[in-house]
């Protein structure tokens, strides 16, 4: 099996947050994450665990389709 291609979700998440009508703290709370965790990820200061990325996507009601 070949490794998955890397993808940076930051720009799409920033756009989704802006168009969601929610503030960053509201999105973080809805995802069950701290504001600092989400902010640091979006600023590129830290990476994000997959489970936390999934929580953010769910909070924003975003689905992704992976190529098989």
C-alpha cells in the first residue's frame, strides 16, 4: 500500500469557519477543543491530531471524500 498524499486543511478550515457564521471560540467549543488548540493549528504553530481534525470537521458539518 502506498502512503497517503499529504494535504494541508488549514486554508479550507479557515474559509469554512469564516463562512459558518460562528466565531473561532464557538467552533472550538462545538468541537470540544480549546480555542488555543484550534488557533495554533490554523496559524501553523502546531500540527493537529487526526481525531481533533475530525472533531473540527464535524463541528463545521464538513464531510470529506477520500480517494481509494
